[in-house]
C-alpha cells in the first residue's frame, strides 16, 4: 500500500503527519511512502531527510492524492483535498466529526473510508495511538512558557540584597493531560500553583505534582466518560465560578483547559473576574477554538482587556512542530499497524478500536455517535 503524506493546508499549521524516522520504519515494514514536496519544512524536516528515509517526493498535492492508497494527515481534509483523493482511499487524521458534518458527508459520498484519531477509545491498549494526549501534553507545557514570556515577573521566589521577590501564583482550570503538564511546568519554574477540576479523582494527581487542589463538591449533573467531562449543569457552573472568584482574582496567571466534546466550552473566567484581576495579569485560554473558557478571549489573538492580557492561541501544539510531529507520527504508526498490514486493512468491524474510530466506510457514515447513515 502507498501511504501519502501531504503538506497541511490549514492556516497556522506547522505539523506534518509522518516524520522521516517513522517513514523509514513503515517502509521497512513493507509499505511504500510518498511525500508532498515541502510537507515537513515547517516542522524542520527537509525533503532530503524524507528521500534519505526511502520515501518518494511528489511535486504537488494533486499528484500525491491521486496515487495515495492511505492518506495520513494532521487535520481533516478540506473539500478540495477530498475531491483530489482516490474514491477507494483510506484516511487517517484528526476529524472532529461531530463539528465537521459537511466534510464527513463529503468523505462518505466520495466512498472514502476514514478513521478519526480523536475518536480512538481511551483504553490501555490504545495508549500508543493516543494523539489527543500526546498533543495536549505539549500544549500544556507551551501555555506556561507563553504566560511566562508575557507576564512582567519572574516565576520563583528570589531573595536579593534589594529585597524579596514573591513567587508568581498560577491558577489552572482543569487537570487533564494539558492541565497536569501545565502544573508540572509551572512548578519547575518556581510558581505557586492552584488547580480546579470538577473530577475529585484528579486531586491526588495534582498534589503529586506539587499543586494545591481547589475542592468543590460535585453534584449529579456532572457526567463523565472515558475520564472526560461530557456534561455539567448551569447551576453547578455558577457555584464553581463563585468559589473560584477569589482564587482567580488573586492569581498572576490563569490557564484554562476545560472542554466538553461537541459542545461550546464552559465559561469559567467571567468578565467580572477579569475586571477584578491584578493589573498586568495573564490568562491563557486553551478552549478558545470552542468559544473559550473566558468570554473576552479572541481566536488566535492576544488582547488586553481591563488591564489583563488574554492569549487565545488555538493551535498550541503547532508552536512546537518538531516534537508535536514526532509524537503524532508515532501515534499514527501504532494506529496504522493496528488496523493494517502492508497487504491491506483488516476491517475487523467489531474490534473496539476499529469500531470506535471508523467514521465513514463504503459510502456510509458509520460511527454510532453520528446521525443515521448517509448513502453514497
């Protein structure tokens, strides 16, 4: 099978789906790899590195898509990319199928079988394929570095002949993969770190990294699945905001990571909180692409509101493209080798990982979470 690695077309995307090292491993396993010219340049992987790994360089996207049996991407393909793909091609990428219904329908109509890496079940044997975690880990690190670069203070306690500098106080909303990496990074830099999460089971993880857990008793409205919050009531969010008001307004830096899959991000940092924060404080809103945990954040912009700098960078892993691509490529490699051999895909339709991640197949939308199947 021919694996095609196109250059990503999404604005501000610097990652590439497969790195030269992973290409070399897949070729050794019997696959053929074709790479669009310049696909890895923004991730600091040159065309020569791909050629030396055994890949064939293709000069343009149209030729690449026309030859690829399996297309591996970071982002869901746009309409023009889908049009260039072979009718029986197989796609592996992030898809966010619930929020991209038109593109999912286009893939089904074209007869393309597509697997979404963000839909891979969160089970132990799929850990090597978990691109959500690998990319969130880097994003959590980057938020702290961006905040440190923006705020006009140093992080650690420093005692000098001229006086004592107090450590920065960081409040992190959410103790998932990104939040925990943010805790670890902020602590390494010497900050005092407080963390809020509505899942009580995260308290031990937060404290093991040196953070202080802000406790709020949950209620029956909190629904979790696979370790992620799926639903929460407006009443609970209001109680959470009331508890957090003092913590947030005392903070120098606030990092928000709360997302509810397929829904608008919950508001955790209100405008009233921002108004009462210290002049010169910083907020990094990791949920900005889904509406933001702070209503004042703006997509892909850094703005100053009420004297507080609010960073709304949507694609944080893309700011660390070399590492992000290396980890994502390993995820894709593990995923592909689970689904297929060099001779073809296994199509084990009742196998948990296949069933959980297959979005379109044989002209139909087949994922159980989506609308009823659309016939080609």
